[in-house]
């Protein structure tokens, strides 16, 4: 198994869990919380990676 297959499998399982949580949500506010809590870590990771990349690219040795 290569890394791409592992990542794809993990995302599919995560998506199924999110759908299950949204289906059992008591109201719309809970659904919004699930979506924000699920995607916020990915967004923060992308922002941090971009900042590190930008600083490394503009570094003068």
C-alpha cells in the first residue's frame, strides 16, 4: 500500500463519520459545529505551511 491509498482510505472513513454525525444532529447549529470542527484543522495546517514556505523562500543567507 502506498501513502496515497492510506490517505484516501482515511479520508473516506472520516467522511462517513461526518455524515453519520450530521444525520444524527439535533439541530442546524450542531451541524455547523461539526463542519467547522472538521475542516478547521486542515485550514490551519495549510495556513501554517504557507507561512513557513513564504518565510523560507524570502530568507536571505
